[in-house]
C-alpha cells in the first residue's frame, strides 16, 4: 500500500506502478469530498468500484475514468434507486429506476431520460407500458388499472405541475377520458455530477 497526494487535493491510498500511476486496488478522496474505492488502471478508475458523494453512491463498473457500465446508484436524499446501464455517469441503456414512493420505471434510457420502450408502475398498481421519447410517453401505449382492466391509447403530454424540469417536475399522463396521474421525473443532474 502506498500513499500519494496530488496538487489538485486528491489523496490516494493503494497500489502504484513503478511510474507512480494508480493501478490495481485503491481508494481516492477527491478535493470535493467524493470518494472512490475500487480498481485502477493507468491512473484512471477502471473495473469494479464504488463512488460516494453527499448526494449519491454509484457501485459498479468504471471505464477509462468514467462511471460507465452496469451499476447500482442510490440517491441518498430522495431514497430512489437506479439499477442498470450507465454511460459516462448518465443513465443510458436498459435500467430500472425505483422511487421511494414505490413508483418504478423499467425500460430504456438515453442521457438520463426515459427513452424507448418502458413500463411505468404507479404506487397504486396501475401500469403504463409503451414508448417513451425524451422522458414522456409518446405514441401507442397501454394503461392497465389495478382491477386488471386495460385500454390502449395514444399518449401525449398534457401539462406540467409548477416545478421546473431541473427540480424534478411531474408530467401528466391521460389515462382515460379526463382522469390524470402524475408521473415523477428522475433527477437529471445528480448522477452526472
């Protein structure tokens, strides 16, 4: 085990190469207080590891210094959890996001946004399955109510509640006739921080 301090304020404890590069296993405390514990290659986070901040923990794969690969992300303030693929710190690929309320989205993601085929489960047991574009249901979808009845319909955005998108606004999904639900939007900036 070796210790190394960097001019940037980083403090590393772990394996070093002959050239002084981080390799093998080690932990690093960054100047902003974030901590990485895991595997290193050529002075970059690479392989399996855990990245811990005040806002979230990311446990999973790293590639060339970025949070890329299969991971579990726990959002500490909201209690939400994401399990799935990440690319450069963003939800991209297949994954499941579960809110503390019990709501859940299981499907495709692109740049931290629901995008592609997915299934959204409301806390009351209502399900919406269909296509999502830029976080919103778009095109054909199917709503299944807790009693098992269902209806296929074309989804469309019908409005926002007062919060702005950057603060986790909600959007409404038409269920049938005039009935509406609120579907929460996952925090966008936290994982990419």
